[in-house]
């Protein structure tokens, strides 16, 4: 039922205002994947501690034993697919919570850029983290830092024990399916 609800309303959730769309930088089609993954399903997820827009420093370790974690890496602020992806998660907040999962959005952009960008998107219910300095260190540790210094568009699901249960290094030109995330969370 929850999955059907997501599918039914997901199309309209990604609609952005015309004023907002005028500020989005349009890039040409990029190489779908430009990195070599360093993590594997079934292995412990590398810990990290990153600054969040909320002013906190968020550590992956703080969720161990408490919550499942969905990491949503995006390449860059103010780009079309990224600007479409994160607001879409607002419609699924209850589904993440029903699966005892927290969503962490991660970008290699700095906090002021992320602040400006996400304010234009509207309120996001999840923490947005900056992997800016040292530039892309977490993305690099996971093996999803692209040769141009941006991160891959990737979804990594980690269970309460800190074990990676799902990895989707997605075509950078396309938004990952919310349905596939929910299917994987159901398995936990």
C-alpha cells in the first residue's frame, strides 16, 4: 500500500516553480558512472563525520543500533536532476520513518551553497551534509568521487548494525527510483 502511494503521487512531487527552474544550471549529458566503487554489500560502512546545514556535525556511527540509514549522494547543487531528486523525498518521509530509517543527503558543495540551494527547494525533512573539505573525502572513501570532483549520484542503504545492504551508483543523468529505495528498506 505504501509503495502504491509513493508511485501515485511521486510524479507531482518533483514539480518545481518556474522562478526556481531559472536558477538551475543545465549541464549536458555526462558519462553515467565515472568512479570505482570501494565499498561492498555485506561489509561495514565506513564511518564519517560531516557538517550539516543544521549546524550539527553528523556521524554515521551515531545511528548504529538505532536506525537504518539511507545515504543519498548527489553530484552538485543547482543542477536539474539533483534539484528534482531531494524534494521528492518529502513525500516519503512517513515511509522512511515506518522503516526506522534516516535519510542523509550528501553533496561535495559547501554549506553556504547547500543552504541557498535547499532554501529554494523548500523545506527538506532530512539532514543535508557537506563533503566539501577535505573535498569529497567521504565520496572518495566510498569510491564514488568522479574525476571532475563531483560525487556520483548514489544511494547506499546501511542497516542498524552498520552493514551495507544496498548500493545503487546510478546514472548521473537520471533520478534514482524512490520505489527501489522503499523495496530495499522493506527487506530490512
